[in-house]
C-alpha cells in the first residue's frame, strides 16, 4: 500500500522544537529522513507516495521549515544535528532504524551512522555523502570567518518579496536551481508572510561558514565505523562534482553501493522521483531490521 502522510509531529530536544512529517504506519520499517541545506521536510513529499511498508519521520532540521532556530550562542555545524536526530529516534523508541538523507541531510546521516553504527541498519543517500574537508593550514582563518559570518548573518534579515510567486521564483533561480514544481513543494512549508512581504523561513546563520571542519582522518574514522549497508544515488546533472577526496572516501565505507542516475541535485523531487523511490525501496526492503 503506498505511503500516506499521517500527521505533523513535534519533538522537544535540547530546548528546541523540531517539527516533522510522519508517513506510513507504526510497525513498518522505521526511517528518519533528513533534507538538504535550506530545504525542509517537504523535500520527500514527491517520492514517498511511490514507496510502501515504511514508517517515515521526515524532519525539519533545526533552523529550517517549522523547527526552532538555534540559540544566539550556537550555530549550525553538521555534527550538532547528530544529537538532535538521535534524540528524536529515542523519543520514538527506535533502537534501530534506517536513515534517508539528501545533500546536507545525507552528510549528517553518514556521521550519525559512524557515531552510532549499532543503531543504523541502512543509509540511503541522495546526491551527497561527505562534507568539505578541513585545510589544516587554514584552521585559524576558518574560525575567524565563522565568527564573522555568524555575526553578519545573525543580524541579517531574510529577503522579502512582494508576492508568493516571487518568493518561489527566487528559489527556482537560487544557488542550486530547482524546477518550479520542486520549488513550490518546498515553499508550501518554507515561505512565510509578514507586514514586510513573503520570505523563506530559514535561520540566516545557516549561510555562515562552519566553525570547524573535519579533517581527512576525522572523516575516515566516521566512515570506517559504519557497519550498515549504504546506498548512494549520484545525480549525473548535479552541480556538485566528485573530487579526489570524495572518490577516496568510497574505499572507507565497507558496504557501499553507488547508483548513477540522470537528473539534477533535487532529482528525488523532480521527474526521477519515482525512479529514486524504487531504487531506495529495493535497497531498504531485503534487509531485516531485527
């Protein structure tokens, strides 16, 4: 039976309210879905109805969608999401579960699977798997840049648009271009209105540089610790091309399957959504969770 949207959920984690969309029914294979940078839980709305026999919690990560912004003394380093995602799993009573991640959400998923390998049975990654690595010689400059940008964006207002369609168009033509249908899906959850106009409701500090980046050795430690099976769907039309460091990292993951698929970075929201869903479904289904 195709997955159906069940309800909106919220979770209280470390003083934050994390919002989520629940799909499927309890008792099916548990899945936590993590969206990409500046996206939201609607990222999975197109592909999930093509899937079945899953219980999916699609989160709005902190600072995105309907979830809380982090406090002024915090930031948006990817390792901070690890604790928050695991807290949601604990509140759901999910001792072992699958991670489905796109882009930034895929990167967070690999870090979670390395930190808690006994709890993650499988990872389905869509056009993303690792962060940019640290330049050891540039660590001091990285910290300075992060402090400067966190202050700059923390004091910045979002861009305001005269009407809803202009807000959608800004995302269609954004840093990573989107088809209109995908942009409108994200806008349903991400665009707000106040007296100044329509705007995308994301914490502006998400645009700031990371306070620290992981080194090659740090990332290798995470990746070699992963014991679950890993599927990586790579979009042939993605603007994020593999470099030598990313190719090397494939050797660190013991049970990795790579599938190249025509489409853009957001192929799971566009024409290839049904194909992406079928590949992920086939990957998840054969392996028992318990």
